[in-house]
């Protein structure tokens, strides 16, 4: 069944609100985290410190952060409804993507929240360079997988 172009346009005109709200919340979270404890809000570093044991002294803070990252989207989804996504339903692709993102964050010593949100906002050359590199890699990966290989 073909979707109605006018309905798609109406949805597209309001979907930016979700992106704006998410961006504001991530930026606010990064600012509160930095002001509250003097450290960058890098999700991969927060999780990595729990997994490798280097963050034992701040384990409660790290667990609270990760609980918020998991619980808040679920709560907002229950209260406001979940926006439609274009994510694939192929579990193998989602797992492979998660593993590759995890490897990339370890190789780059940071992730989108650490480099992209906190690094770029602080005008960190390392953060700006890492963000440009992972954005380019993501764009190329999606273009190749979607347009060339037809996987997603």
C-alpha cells in the first residue's frame, strides 16, 4: 500500500520537534553533567568505566546516568507516544551496527555525546575532528548500504 504524500508531508513538518527536543535535552544533560561534576558527559566513557572497572569510585553516578538514558525515553514514549522511525527490523543489522559503533567509540576515545555534543560545544579541535570523521563515516555507510547494496 502506498503512503499518502500529503500525510507524509504533514508528519515531516512536525517531526523536527522530536529532534529539537532531543537535542535540547542532550545539550542540557551535558551542561548539567559538566557543571555538576566537572567531567564530560561521554556515554561510552561512562559505560566503559563501569565495564573495565576504572570507574568504580563513581559507579553510583555512572549507573544513575545510564538508568536515565534507558528509562527517560521509555517514559516519554509512554506519555507522548513514540515517533515513527526508519530503523530496520533486521536484528542482525542492528546488532552489527551496535558492535561497529561500540568499536568506533573505543577507537575514537569517545562517542557522539563526548565528542559531538560536549567537544564541539567547547570548540575542542579533537572533538570537532572526531565528529566530522564519524559523521562522514556514517553518511558513507548508510549511502553504500542503502543505495549500492540495498541492505537497509
